[in-house]
């Protein structure tokens, strides 16, 4: 079993130790953990880097299901490790746009958003933390469900707080079981013929 700490250790190794913070491989272990957790919940054959069609364009999502046929689940993985003040506002906009792109074509698709956030980088000018601002923003964009399937929202989100100042330390981990349970339930509810 791949643990959240395993995924954070891998991210730290690539982004910090190897100094490759934008490497496409930095979230591979986290994607593998997602695939494993979905499989434990009956969502078999999810895969990494799956092209998901959208109204504007097709885009590869970090994790998607099913591997063949119509994509019914997409999970977007992000790591916010530096330039927090410049990155956070853009990531909030990116989340709504990325999700709306696929939902406008397939309103029934289930989407998840999983973020690793380095808390050692960030106080806002008003004295509040960037991680708290970001958490509140993604919580407002989470919880999409019938009958109000609002475009631009995700079914579930999770924000993992890390501090990479002195190693791969997880400061605060969300309820990861709850995150994957919610996604699996939504997929099964919307696709009963596949289960």
C-alpha cells in the first residue's frame, strides 16, 4: 500500500533534493496512491495521465477512470511549493476553469482536486496565511452533487499541508479516506450499470 507519506517523500525528493519542482514525475507516486485507493473502493482500472475531453479542448488529467470508453472520473493533482502569493490566486481560477471545461461536455463526470501545499511560504499582507485563504476557496468550490450540479465545482477536494523547510514533513493531512469514499460513491451513484 502506498501511503500519503510515501507520496510526500517522493515529491520532496524530486522537487527539493533533486531541485526539479516542475518535473512531470513529481506527483507520480501521489497518482499511484489515488489509483490504488480508488481500486480498493471498487473503481478498478483507473489510470494516470488520462486524456479527458472538454468543451474547449481535451486535457490530460492526473488520474482518470475508466481507462477505455467515456471518462467518468478525473482527479487533478497539484503541488504549491513556491511563489505562493503569485500562484494561489491563479490556482483558484485554474481549478474552476479546468473543471468547467470537462463538465460542460459531460455534466455527470465526477471530479476531485488534491493539493499539496508548502506552508513554509506564506503570509498574506493582512497577516493571514495563504494556505487558509486557499483552503477556504477550494472548500467553496467543493461538494458538487445532484440536483445542483454547478459547473466549475468539484465533488471532493483535499489539501495536504507540508513543510519542506527541514524535510518532507506533513503538517496537516485531510481525511483522505473521506476524499476517496466521496469520489467512489459519486461515481457508483451516477453509473449504476457499471457496478
